[in-house]
C-alpha cells in the first residue's frame, strides 16, 4: 500500500482523532468528566454513566457504536467508538455513517452497537447516518478483514475497493422501485389462487411468481451439454451452498470445443432459486457474451461492470444488495458484489492480468474469491482454457480439486494443431524460414473457403521494435530511453513515449545506420495479408484500432488481432495462424512461456474442432517446450517442468514474495526498521532505471509460503509504524506482484 497516498486521502496531520475514542483502552488525556447535573451533559448519557462531549443527546439502548473508518492512515486502521444520537438511532452493523475524525468529516462502517464503551474517554457523536442500507454484511466484513491481512493492507483501503460511492438519486429511485415491486407482490398474493392462470403475472403452476434467477423449461436435446463431459461438476453444484462439510472448490481446464459461457450458464441454472451466484471474467466482452446467453435462457441477472456511470453502478449495487437478483456478472470489482445467499463463485481465466487490482492493497481477484469462499462458505470454481501455475499449486496443496473431462476423440474436442517443424520448413525451401511461409498461406486459403480466419500477432502497431542490423542492439530514444518504432512503410523512426523523431539514427554500439524489425505489428501484418488476398475482407483488432465486435466478423474474412483482442464469431473460426511465436516467448518476464501458452490457448478455443475442419498453425521454433505443449493434447509435461524449475529457483508459488518500492532513503529505512520473520530473504534495495525513476529504489523479500501470514503481518506492522512516526518519503508495499522478476 502507498503510505503517501493514504496520508493525502486520510487525515491531514496524521494525529489521533479529536472526537473519536479508540476501541482499545488507552491512557485518558481528555478533561475530567462534568459533574452530575451539569447542563452540558444530556440526561440519557448521565443516566447511563457514558462520558460524551457536550451538546448532544444519546439514545438509551446500546448508545455506543463501534465504527471502522474508511481512508485513514495505516496506524489508525482499527475500530473507533462513537456515541449514538437520537438522529442516528437506526444505525446498525454494516451501515454507512459519517463521523468527525481529526477535525474532518469521514465515512465509516458500523461494526456493532454496545451498552458500554471499552474506554473511559469522552465519545463524540455519530455525525450522520448516510443510509439505512446494510452495505457490508458480517460475513462480508470478515472476508474484507481477512483480505487485508493476506495483502498486508488496511481494512479501510479494502472497504474503499469494495463499496461504490453512494449516489442519493440512484438510491431514491431504487427505493421507489422496491416499493412498487412490494405493492405488486402484495396485489398478486391477494388474488385467489383459482383466479390466476399459470401464465398470469409470470406465475407458475403453483401460483407463485418465478424466483430471481429461475429458468424457463427447455426442450430436451439429444446433444449433451458441454458441462456433462466433466462429471465432477455436478457433484460440486450439488454441494454448493451447503452449511455442513467441506466447501467444494475446483479448477477445470476446458477443451477447446467446450465454450466456457455455456458451462457457466449451466452451473448457474443448476442452483436452487434461492441461492446466489457470481461469475467473474477479465474482459467486458466476456461478460457481454455470457449475459446474452443468460438472456436467451431466461435467467435473471445483473451486470456490475466498471464502465458504468456512478448512478447506474450504484443502482445496480443496491438491487444486488436487496436481493432483487441473485446472479451477478462482472469484472474485477464485481468480486466484492454483496450477493444474497452466495452459493457459487465462478472465475474465468484467472491468470489474466486484468484481474490484478492496481490500487492498494493490490489484491488479486483470485484472493478475493478465496476469502469470500472461506467466510461465506460458497463453492469456488475456476475455469480456463489452460492451467495456470497458481491453480496448479493450489491443486497440489489440496485446496482445489481438478475436474477432468470424460475421454473423447481428440478431433471432436479441439482443432488440428500443427507447428512449423523442420520437416515443413525443409520441404518449402528458403520460404519455410520466412515469417509467412507457404504453409501459412495454404492454411489461410483452406480456412477462407469455410469461414473466417484468425491471425494472432504479439504486438499492435506497424513495427513496434527495431534493432541494429549489424550488432542487434535495440534502437532507443536518446531523450527518454524508450524503444523507437516505425509507424509506416516509409515513415521515420520515432518515439511513442515522448514523440521525438529520429531522422539520423546511429547505433550507439557500432555507429551503423541500418536497422531491422524485431517484431512485426498487427498493422504491418494486415498490410502484407491485404497484398496477398486483395479481395478478402480484412479486419484489425487491438491496439489503436480498438475492439472489434463479434458480429463484425463475416464468413470469408481475415481478422488480425493481438492477444486478448480476438472477437468471437458465432460460428467460430475455420482456421487460425499464431505468428511470431518466438517473439511472444522472448518477453522480458520470468513467466513469459506460461503466459504465451495461455494467450495461444485462448485463441485456439475460438476455432472449430477438427471434425468441423478447424486447423491451427503455429509459426515458431517447434522444438520449444511451450509450442510442443500446444500440439500435445492435455499433456502436463510442460507445466510440470515449469514448476520444477521454479521450485529449484525459489520462485513463486514456492516462495511468498513482496516488493517494496519508493524513494531511496525511505526504502532503506523501512528495511532497517521492519521486523521481518526469521529466514526471510532480502534482495536490494536497488536503484530503479529511467528518467522517471530518479531517486527511487526497489527491494524484494521472500519467504516460504507456509509462513506467508507472518510476512504479511510484519510488512503491515512496518507500514503502520512508519505512518505513526510520520516518516518522510513515499513507499509502496505489494505482496505477490506479477512483475517482480
């Protein structure tokens, strides 16, 4: 978490609150209590013996409220006690209130009401009851506190992530809608059962209106549903929401022919009407596809997306809060949705970096769902086109159960996948070593005869990275050190960061002027394909071209897309080219190979099966383990090798890693003062490179996973101590950062 940012958004001076009393007993620096009969002490407070500040009344029943404040400094992240006034008498656990804290109006969440305070200090009043909505249920509060401990953060920061800002107009409109719904239900219940037909008012044959999330009956089909191929899924759904026994948690690696949207929709429909469900996906287009499928099946649901305005988002939040809909779809922030009777949480493609929270305390959506599953006893299901390293580690630890499909012919569950091996290259001669060999052109021509074709390239732009032809040194901007690139065939070298134009570039190593392309972007690839297929419709997705709608892909079209930007046509792609595979594997990250496989498999999942004529060609070094893993069907050799290498190198998930980044002196002082657990490895601090990183340093600490709670607690205490003594300089602490190595 960012201590400097917390100081800016919390109290101005970082001191103890002027009118709040901490929940834990502390020495009493306040003035002595007024004598009985003093006109400044209200009668109720005098009768109860409660010491308060002057000028307000208190209620007689449970006059003390414990409040968790939002947006305070780390060393003040604990409950504080306030006196309940007659105006705020309705305040209860989980409600929003406003209090005076260190001379400022601060929002908080009521944790509970008590008869007596835990301190003898004078209590300040609850300033205002913001809303009578219980926005944080007790189980949800426990999950948020658990999440803060896991991420070495503050509960106030987690509350800020979980709760959208209140919108008064949206709340008023939804209250009116709630009243109309209640009146409508009352009018329907007043009608005699024999006077109602099964179809009147949406009622079923029992005379009751369908529950939220209920589905309309579907005709039986001879074709089995995709979820039926995974026998363990039915057992997990049968135990979802149970109050006894272990909580079911599982991970499923889907075959390419099994759409994740259908499996998620089947799982939601299998739940009882009174049970809640949540489906999280990294991209808004994934949510839109699932939402359209649920609409077709008549399953009521809400979409809680990050692109909505404040009013619409809060209205959706409140509908979920009051249980109008028990099925919620959304992106990263929807993992905090207050679903009633949550029984099942589904996460698609949890390894996508869009599910990593960029705000303090930087929790991953996977961790949020784990905390909610623990506190609310909801079943947890991870779906993916490929198996990720964290999920494999959780499976081997016994936390997750792996659900494998029933055996089936390979040609029925995936397309035909071929890599450009040595035989294909030698057969073509010199063109076999080119970026677009003749085999790729043959795959394109065959695919265009049957439907659309997908071409995936690692980068957007024209030529996003270049290097010296002689020595291979990357061409960098002399002003900001960013990579130089080309925006067109005859365009000059330019920097995409500062906009500087390099007309007379010379290599700083060998002083030569000729350069070559390191990576070919989507725009240059589309240009080459357009020359080869001039009469074929061609679309570009990703980068500056933006997203491409699924409906915009027509039969006989070529779609050039970057990883993650591929549209999903209804009939799927007839063929797919995975170009520049070696460039995607050479990304400067320790998990580049695993991430490349994930992106490739997500693209392969959009292609028809081999029985339907679907084929995939991977253009790269066929002997690399990551590419060989694509060709093999459901092989674990590649991931086993990755895990073995990480175990030997003490890399995640076999070590819990934390990153400390900040001003150089602040980083060094923090490492000297924090009490890390015995056996913690400390690397750094090391000064960061780049003009924008002047004076900043970075350190990495790691410990065995079994003691991860100790590491999180030590870092959390260190940040709180630093905040209490008002240490100078900004500092950020992150646990399990994705780009630590």
